[in-house]
C-alpha cells in the first residue's frame, strides 16, 4: 500500500511537484502560446480564490508535495500575489517555492516577493533583441522585462533562470548571444523546445530546435565544450556547464527527449482543474469539490485517483497525438 503521505501513480512515479496557475490572464501574446485576439478570460467566480488555492496547496503538501511553482497566464497580474507566496512559504513540507513570469511586473514586485519568502524565479525571455522580442511576444516591452530581471537579481533571486523557447527561423540565430550571456553574467539560460500546445502557433516538427542541435551550435560558437552536470534527473531540465567553468545552460527537451518516465509533477489550473500531464485530455474538478463542501479526505481521494491515472507520457511524436483544447496560458506552463 502507498504511504498515506506519498502520491504515486500506476507506473511507480512519485508525484511531489505541483504547478499552480493563479490566473489565465496575460498582458503578452507570445505567438507560441496564445492568439493576438479572441481569448476569453475566466470570470472572477471561476477563478479559485486565494483561500481555495491555499486549501488545495495544503492538501497537496499533506500528500507529499514538496515543490510548488506558481505560474499562469501571467502570475504577477494576480493582485497581491506576495500574500499567497507568504502563505506557501510558511506551509509545512514545502521545501521549494518558485515562480515563472514574463517579467513585466517584476521590477515593482520583486522586493515584496522576496520578503514573502520567494527564493527562485524563472523569467521567460525569448530574445535579447528588442525588435525580435516584440515580434515573438507581440509586445514592445523588452527593456522593462530586462529591468525586472536585473531587479530580481538585486533582490536576491539570483541566479535568475531565463527561459527561451527557440523556434527555427524565428530566434534560433540568437543561440550564440544567449551562450555569451550565460558565460558573462550570472544567469542560467534554459532552452525549452517548442511544443505543439499554443493556439495558431505554427508548430511543426521542423521548427523545433532540438537540444542536441543547440549544444552543437553553442560549442561551435564558444569553442568550449559543454559538460553535463545533471541529465535525466528528476527535473525536466538537463544541466550543462562550460568546461572552462564560466556559465551554465539547461535544456528542456520535451519533444526530442521527453522526460515523461521521470515526470513527478501535476498542475492545477486557475479554475481549479487538476491535470496530471501538460497534454492531458482529462481533468479532475477540484474546484467543484472544494465549493461543494468536500472534506480534506474527499479531496485527497480525488487527487490520489487522478494521480493513479496519470498518463504514461505525452504522444507528441506519435500518430495518435491530440492537442489539448486549452492553450498553455490556460493550463499554466
Ligand atoms: N507568463 C509566464 C511566462 O511567460 O513565463 C508564465 C506562464 S507561461 C505559459 C510558462 C512557460 O511556458 C514560459 O516559459 C513559456 O515560454 C512556455 N511556453 C508557452 N507556450 C509554449 C510552447 N508552445 N512551447 C514551449 N514552451 C511554451
Ligand atoms: Fe503570456 Fe507567458 Fe503565454 Fe507569453 S508565454 S503569452 S507571457 S502566458
């Protein structure tokens, strides 16, 4: 029998990592994530309140979750996020609390977030060129995001991780610039393979720049070998350092080398649906349970049941692959 404080799926994977989406709204329109227009936001009543989110987080912590990441949509658009961060940072059993953001509101919120107990941050940055940044995100906010990144470092959130989704023919020519940045400043650049999950994202296999190719292009540019620090671990990112000691880069190879067999995560969407895979076609409605007066035990039973049904893996590279109906921003990337 499973330990009552452990969530285990039918393949023996232990789930200890929860991503919570606090909002589906976003002030950017990254091409690979959501369309320019026509996105319908959840109504206020559909969103989980902070009290509801706190209860769900606590139940997960009692089930053995030790890592929480807040995401969205754009999580810093949710009012007073630092108050929720303070709650989570004091929650028994939570050892790792992190946030993924587009960085737009970071300069003004970094201090409050750090005071509330945030330790780690990932900022999405797909280009180091302001015009290109505008092309990808459909927003002319490069300088403001960069200021947010610098402020996060000054507030003690360093080394800031910068997430870059590379798309062939769009921004893959920036691989050398990203490599130079990783070697000259205390940032960890993480290259995320382009996945077929956004709305009208133009995804096709040939637009994915595989991690293997990026490694080769970085080594060609720098003339320095990349040495694995951690590969195929319990984190999706494979970490590499430069052989001469200057800098580190990471690779999330969801398409070319899926980490499904090691996946330890589940997600709760802003409207309280539990998803056991980014590409799940089924969800479990935790909001309905919470709002119908279910006990913690009943919520735990629903979570255990969903985790037991966790998919073996996504099917991106297989003929039967079906895209989830929700976009990445609606799921919580
Ligand atoms: N708005 C925040 C941000 O952009 O960091 C948090 C939410 S966003 C959905 C989380 C992450 O998902 C970002 O790093 C983004 O680059 C990534 N993402 C979104 N769509 C993607 C796609 N089609 N393929 C790969 N990564 C994607
Ligand atoms: Fe917004 Fe993040 Fe999606 Fe870009 S990737 S549109 S910033 S949710």
